[in-house]
C-alpha cells in the first residue's frame, strides 16, 4: 500500500476521484522514469542573492528533477519553477512533482 489512505476513503472525504489521480501519478512516474535521460529545461528559478532568474542550460530530466527538488537549500526560490521536457504538449513538472518524484525514485532518476 503506497499510503495509509485507501482510494475509497479519499473519495468519501471529498477528494474527488482519487483512483484517477493515483493512475495519473503512476503514468507521470512511468513517463519520467522512461525519459529520465532526455533533455529538459528549467524555468522560474530565482537566485535569492541576486534576485534574478537563474539561467540553467539543458540538462537531463533526472538531473532537472533532482535540482528542482533540492535547490531551495542552495539559495534559490523554487516556487515558480517548472521543468519542461518531452514533446510539445507534455505537461510540465512543478516543484511538488519534482519533490515527490525525487523522494520516491531518487538515484534511479540519475541512472541512464
């Protein structure tokens, strides 16, 4: 069991179709793991020292997730960060996505 709440408990508590959300999370995780070596770009990272957006060149998706999940301790404001990857139209990853993926898969995201 992935967490202490069952899908039916989440549904009855007013959280909507939690089974669909769990399936979406699994689909995102599967896609990210499969494409972890693909190029990704990170936008919306603010350097707290200079107060300007940090320019981060193209890096692998796994490294981008690692950076976004951990960069706040390095002096970056990550609230507006997003990771773009894959074909046009692929949903971007936000900080909460990266934190969840990094916590769940960690070093596996860096293996090619």
